[in-house]
């Protein structure tokens, strides 16, 4: 239903808000994905040189997974303060933390320089990256969702989602260029540092754009209503912590969001990060060819996400999401069959189709998760649901896939692993309520959430 209480932003401001969210998420994902690509290509040699090559890759991916472990903490901290102080302030902080950690990785000494201190420092900086990204996603998609036209929320909210393929495109593109112009020795010696140091320049651009946008009008309205209630009802009726409210009123929605993320998260990291290991070790493909395939597919992924988001405005979030989940499950065996040919064209087709299907899950996710939660607990709810799932999904995905490859020397267990995640996602999304008609300015606990016994429903919706 349309909101009669919140005026939409002027037409010229919405693209600026989308651009601010998009460039920030692009930089954050560039930083995060750059680490994943470097973990697959060089970190095993630089920080774990005494290990067997495949074991070194496993250890390298273990530090990669550590970043995911910090994301729930980032979701809790940024969600809490984002629901109390606003979306914009926390988005600026997340960008500074992520960019600073990535720049510092580019300056790190290696194992040859300082011994075991090198992987320890690498792991600490990866934790900072994960903490920052845990708070970035929720704020970026909410800033757009709460500004945008309700009838096209799926489309507009999908644009910050394109920051993931844009960041992947940028990270892979820079690495691909460097591997093309530098010798293997030069790249391993110093060339790998350039993309990390480049993050410092990108952060300055991102901050300049992100500081120019206004706070969400939906959040400002909800904050004014909450302050008015405190003034009239007294401290005894003060708001509960956002986390407490989320777990009380939206625990089913949190579980749905976590389940929905399983196939989306696992398939993405298998298709984009683990494939760099599989293609170069099992399929005999060069690093350059594997990077080029991911580069081309990421460009297509970027283009299709807004289209999937627009389709979710027409037919609903759930149908589009289910098409993507089922499609990814069906594609896994053809995916590895194509990669095994070792041909660039087959590799590009495998990764591109996989990412197009992934986009059908990822595009409506921003609007879908935003519409599940009330305004004063929306940052916390969306972030917790998304980031807690990443610990069980995206964090161990490259690690599990690499271990399965080492144990079985076959892609079949890896395909079955992704298909199992798809089954979980299908159950979660099929059990959810459709959300595309919900008004964010008036959205309280969803139909599946339990109402408060002490507070009237109207008060719950107001916050």
C-alpha cells in the first residue's frame, strides 16, 4: 500500500542517493573480493610458504573466512547504532574502516620478512574488513529502500546490490591487468600490493559522494515519533534495544533471511572465488584465463541485477528469488562440466550463467529483507539476518569446496554441497510471506511475527 505520511524525495535526488550507496558498496566489495582473489592466487606463497600448495591455499582461505566471522559483530554494532543514530553516519564509518584495513594490507610485510607475525597481521586486518562489511550492506540498501518509490523499490534497492559485481569486476580487472603486464615473479614480489593501495584513492571518492546525501526520511519520521512518545509517556515506556525488538517481534523473519542467504552466498563464492582454484589446479587453466572469465561474467552480473529487481516489483520477491535458487541448483553439474573443458568460452559460459541465476536471488534481496522489518529495528534485523548467515554460508564455502576437492579429486561433492544449500533456501523462501506491497513507513512486525502482549500493534508499527 502507498504511504500517505512520507513524501518521496525529489526525482533528481534519488539517483544521487543510489549513486552514493552504489559507489560505497562497490568500494567495500572491491576491498573484500580483492582479498579473496589474492588468497586464491598469492597469499598462500607469501604468508604460508612452508605448506604444500593446496594446504597453503586452504590456510589462505581460512584467513579469508575469518572476515566472515567478524561480519555478524559488525551487523550487531552497526545495526544498533544505525537504528538509533541513522543510516548515513554509520555508512561513512564503515567505508573508512574497510578502506583503511585494505590499504594497510598493501603495506604488510610477508612471512619472509617477519615470520609468523605476517599471517597474524593479515588475519587482524581481515577481521576489520569483515566488521566493516557487516555494517555496510544493511545501511546501503536501507538508505535507498527508505528513500525510493514503493512501486519500484525492488528496482531501486537492487542498485546497491550491483556493488558486489562492480567490486568483483574492479578487483578482478585490476588483478587481471597486473598479471597480464607483470611477470609471475614481479606480481608475487610487489605487484599484488598495487590493488590494495589503490583502495585509499577509492575511499576518498566514496566519502565525498556519501557525505553529500541526506538521511532517510522514513528513519527521521520514525525517530521523531519515538521521541514524541518518550516525551509524553515517560522513561518507563522507552524503546527497547533494536536487537531485543528484532528477536522478539521478527525472529521468524531473521530465520527466513538466513535461510534465503544460504544458496545465494555459497553459490556466489564457489562460482567466483573457488573457481580460481579449481580452474587453475584441476582444469589446467591459466590464472589469466580464469580471471578473465570471472571478469566477463561479473560485467553481465552487474547488468542483470537491476532487471531482476524490476521483475520482483511486477511479480513479487519470492517468485524471482525461487527462480534463482532452483536455477543455481540445476546449473551446478553443467557448470563444472564446462569448466573441465579448459576452454575460455566454456569457462565464461559456466560462470556467466551461474551469476545470472545468482542475480535472481541477490537482486530482490535488498527490498525483500528491508520490507520484513519495522523502521527502528530494520537496520539491525536486515543486517543480522544477512550477516549471521554469511558465517555458515559464504565464510566456509571456498574452504569446504577446496577441502572436498583435496579429498575426492572430483567436482561432484562440491556440486552436491551447493545443491544442499539450494534446498535450504527454497524451504526458507517458500515459507516466507510476500512483501512487495508493504509500506516501509508503516511496516511493523510481519504477518509471521508475534505481536507484543504489552504494546499495542499501532505502537509497534510506529517504530
